[in-house]
């Protein structure tokens, strides 16, 4: 068995999830904490890379002994969150842990992921949301938010999303969006989107595009047409990383029976 | 006329509001920003001292030219928030500004203040609330929260609160609590309290006491009796500063007609 962790982190201080040479990552911190708790080097496999500065409310990652498909330990799984949290910095926390079979893969096994993008829409900044939302001072009216929601609905379904990614990593640009909506909650405007997978910067390009719709620069009924044109330049600028939260990750139920 | 500011700040980096020799304070930052915007040294008078690490969602402060009861400026009052925010660090923001008469006093004119104390009540820490809530891992049941709410109700009214302050600064210990309640919102347990004024650490001692009630250490019906005994040792430990938010400040309406 492997251990599957549910993790929350404030991404501000990290160069994303995955270990890389140019800065501190969340995975590095997990590598250190798992070594401290289990006494062996571990493979910590995450459900996703996340960009530098992006946050997670329920990131999933598995722990196995390095080079093996399982972890042998005397630590009861219920005690794993507390044990790891002692060795993790304050801006990362393991919320939950459970056992999964050796063949469970935290990344390739993902069936769907849900993100939330937080726009803070008030004239002056909220000090509590600095680094945790995209501040758009000019107020969106109820009609603007309704238009953004219509535009979001146009993303739903299976489409070629070439026009909504930055760069081309050679992977298939076809993704299936299960749900996408925009709602106002007080001074926050929230964009929630779930899909079987996302291309590079895809949620952030979607958000930048929705902001353009809210500002009246792109008519919402244009989204479907422009999507079909597969042309990045027809969409909005990439929204900043700081407003993005990985919210939920879905795996096949069979692993949790 | 003076300018009355509504300010929000994350208190983590500050030794409270008021200028003092041993560390950076919010008032110091406001002194610097007002000097930069208005070109003169200003008296920035706050509605309250706040403890080191305490936050504010709507702190009030007036600006007048140093030694004078008014400020002369060509900056339109509607532009003051933006102008000051450019010169303030990210963890302080002016949300609003209006004009008030020369005789308005931000501190002595306060009729009531409302605080919120945020307890984060979940087994593992929430990285997004580190420094912004008091983490109590052991879950309070609905009955525990109900008992805390009964205890909070016992604070309401005009009482001698000697037993609910740390130290004795010689001031009258009589205060009038207008409202006090405890509610659960998901994994947060919120204590809200409004009064005509608060003694040193009073909200934090109240919160520490409510936590003891929630843990079954103090029966809620004991609060009134213990309060009458004027004995600090009969109440709970002082809750940490990081969970406390100054939420609202009330002045006589005549100033805003």
C-alpha cells in the first residue's frame, strides 16, 4: 500500500509543486518531511504540477519508498497528518491521509480536477487577500457577472483548447470541461471550473478572458466561435497565478471502497 | 475639517497600532504615507491601540496637520484612499475616506467598537489561517458551541470587568457590552462582541474563557457569579492575538449628517 495525502498550501513562497532547480517547491518540503517521519527516502508523487504562486486547498500526493510501489511503516495512517505537519512549514499542511493500493497513481489516475479562481473586485486592495486573489478595482455590475457566467458556460464540453493555453508542449489540446461558472460573493467574484485535465495556464487564460468579457471587451456569445478558431490571440491575457486555487481532485471510486 | 480614514490591516508584522519605541507600528506607516501625500507632517489619531499581531478590518483614524485640528489639502477626499495606498505596504490599506469636523476625535469620540475573534477548529492547521486565527484542534460539538454562546450572553450588560483584563491600568473597569455571541461557520468558531469600550486584553480573556467553557472546564452558568467576584484567576487564559479582528467602530451620527 501507498499513503495518499490531502494537502493544503499557500503557494506564495513556492516555485510550484514539482521539484525543480530554480527555487524551493512544495514537493521538496514533502520529501524532507517524509524522510524525517518514515526514516527512508520517499517518492512523493503529486496529482499535478502547479505554477509558481498558485495555491491548493486539497492537493493529492502519494508516498512510497523510493523506487518501490509501496511504503512499509509502523506509523498508523491516522497519525500521518500530525506527524508530517510537525516537519512541514506553516504554509503547507497535510489535512488527511489514507491507504491506497500499489497501482494507484496520483497523477495518471486523476479523473477530474476542480479549480477556483478568486477575483477581488473592490476599489482598494484587501490586505488579507494580497497574494491570494487578483485585485480588479473597477466594479463589475450584476450584468457584467452574468455575461461572464454565460461566457464560462461556453467552455463546457469537449473542445480543442489550443486557444486557451500558453505555449505548446506537444500534448493533445483536447480536454473535457465538466462545469464552469462565475458567481459574485460579496466583493469576490469566483470562477469555478472542473475538467478531466487542463493545459498549461488554461484556467488563468480562461480567467483573463472572463475579465475581458466582464469589461465588455469580448461579447460572451463570441467565445464558442473564437474557441473553434484555435487562436490564442483572440482571448484575454493570462490572469496572475496568485488568484488560483486547486480545490478538488477526483480519482476512480474503486480505490476507496 | 479633518479626514477620517477607514483602514484594514494584517497585524502580523506590526507591534500594534500606536507608535512605540520597540518595533514597527501601523501608525508609523500612516505617518509616512500622509507626509508623502499631503507634504506636511500630520497627526494620525487612531480609534484604539491594538495589541501586537491583532488585525483590523475597519480601523478608524483621523488625519490633521501636526498640532492643528484640521488639514488643508488640494487632494479631493475621494482620491485619498488610492493616494495613500500607493505609499502604504501591502498589509495595510485605506478602504475609505470622508471629511469630519475639527472637533471630531477618533479615539475619545468612539461610542462603540465591535470585535470578532476567529477560532479555527479542525484537527490540522489551515495554512491560509496561520497568524490569522487561533487553531484549536480538538473539535467542539454543537453542544459545546451552544454552551459557549450561553456563556457569551452572560457578558452582556454593564458590569465591572476587572476579572476579564490583564493588569490594572487604573482606569474604571466598568464597561457596557451591547452584544456577544458565538457561532460556528464550517470549521471556524466565531466570537463577536460589541461594547462601549474594552479593557486591556479583555476580548482575548473572554475568548480564552469561552474556550474553557467549550472544553467543559467552566460551566456557562458560572460566568455571571465569577464575574461578580472580580477575580481574574477564575477565568481562562488570554487567547492569542492572532485570532482577533477589530471589525467596526461606531461614532455619533451627527458627524456624518
